[in-house]
């Protein structure tokens, strides 16, 4: 049995279950400002705390949805030391294949803490790779609605 076949078999039993819950991360104004500067998205609802306090329905600035999305590697700890070796034994390379669906059900107010929950939804062999589909749900501490729900695809190669 190839290492890809073995990995696919190993993860079949995990389909539909949460496999990871990441660390909490506070979203501060400095991070929001840095993201706005990097992307050019300077909309006042993100970058002007005084105006947001007066005019925003949230009474404060909120994080960009794409900021939340860009934090998935940190929130899922997918690039943390040892993560790859523990989760993909026998493999040498993981590539981001993309996203099938992304939603931002709830905004992330400045000062909020978020974390990600990851579940495997599908795994299949594609050529020489194992392709994973993960459902990633980004929770806002103390809020019933998630900040982001994304189906992330990754390919892992021996």
C-alpha cells in the first residue's frame, strides 16, 4: 500500500469529526491597520475608530473578513513546528489548493478573540496526492455566530 493510500485510509475514519481546535487570538487595531495597509482596503469601518464609534452599527471598528481568512494558517496551527509530520506521516509536501466556499456570518469587532475549529469533510486520492477538504469554522469568543466558515482544500504529496 502506498503512503498516499495509507493516509487516505487513516483519515477516512475521521471524516465529519473535529480534528483540531486552535489557539485564541485577539484582533487588535494594530493588526487591522497593518492588514489595511498591506491590501489597500482602507474603508473607515476598519481603520477609523472615532468614525466607527459614531457611525458603525457595531460602535467600533471591525476586522476585514479577508483578514480573518488570511489568519487561517495561524488559527489552525497548520504551519506550527511538527504539525505536518504528526498529521501527514510519510508525506513531504502540502500545497494550498484553494477554497470551495467562504462565508463571513458575523463581523469581528476590534478587541475580540477568535479561534478556529477544523473538521475533515472529504479525502481522496488524486494522482500521486491525497486531497483533503477541511471545514474550518472561526469562532468569536462569546458569540453564537462564527466569524468565518470556509471549506479549505489541501493536497499532500509523498
